C-alpha cells in the first residue's frame, strides 16, 4: 500500500491507497496540526505501508520528524519539468512549490482536456492555471482567508479578531466584524474570478480548508467543483507514473 503525505503550512494530511484505487479513493486517511505531529505514529501503526510519497512545504524539521516515524523511507515529491502528462511552465521548474505542482497534476487528472483554474485555499491561497493540453502556466499567491483576517486584527489596534466559525455576511456589512470578513471573502473570490477570466477557463477546482467558506462568495460563469485535498489527488496521480519523486539519489 502507498502512503501519501501532504505536509502543508498548518496541517499534515495523509491517505493510504492501493495501486488500483480510484482518484480520492482512500483506504484510510487523517490530518493533524503541526503541534500534533507525534500522534501520526499511532495513526499509521498497523497500516500495510509498503511505500510512501511525501510532499513537504512545512520545512526541514517537519520533514525529518515525519521520516523518523515512517516504517519506510519516503520518496520526496518534487516539482519537475514534466510529470504525469503535465508540463511545468514555471520559469525555473524546480522552484515551483511541490504542493502547487501536485495540485495542478490533480486538476488535470480530474478535468482532463479542459482549461482549468485550481485554487487551493489554505494558510495561503494559491490560484494556478492549467491549459487544456496539459501545461501549467503559473499563477498567483495571496494570504489565505484566515491569514488576511488575523493580519488585520493584529496590525490594526481597533479591529477585532474574527472567529473562524463566524457567520458569512450578506451584502454590505453593518458592523466591523462582518465588514472584515466580507472584505477578506471579496478579496479571495475576486482573485479567483479574475484568474478564471484571464485564463478563459472552462472549470474551476476549489480545495483547501477555507474552500467551503469561499465557494458561496464566488460568482463564476464556469462550473465550480469543491475537491477534498487536491494535492493528495495529484500525488496519487503522480505515483502511478513510477517517477514521482526521489529517495536519496534514486528516482522513485
């Protein structure tokens, strides 16, 4: 069995798949905050893990701790010039965040032959364009929904911190809390909508922890699809190529 790991800026997500599993067909899965990383060893105990593929944008320390608790040495997923039918159009392909590369592969796997925008809405929001013939063009990076709101609260003395479960405001806000949330949602939605127009996309794939909150604010003329962890789906698609990453000096 293959263990997929997506170590992001805030959380570590994982899923166990078989070679013939459908996209997103996890046999087991979970997610923990960085502070709970030590609980992963117990979650993985007893799983029939034969190989592991790790996408890590959380830094060296997190990567070392994950490797120490895995029963097998993981392959490190890296951004490559071409993989799984996707051509990496970044100026320097290796400098593209591996999570963005995986999300683009996942987008192509879910919407083959379509020009798509994939927006991954986590700690940061990344908005990337994939052409119908499988070229990753590049994209945008902006603070995520929660980071926008907390930055306002932290750096502006009179503005409050907005609770993560605050109700979505309707129309123009008549109080400060709703005005902050409304403005942050408008910024997120506006960037995604602009990317869809610029790219002439035929579909928009939305993923990440803030995706369910941002989706209602979007006014798109193309189909919108909410996807649970598109990075993991991209890792799964890449693993099928047999050359999804590296382990030491070996391609795996």
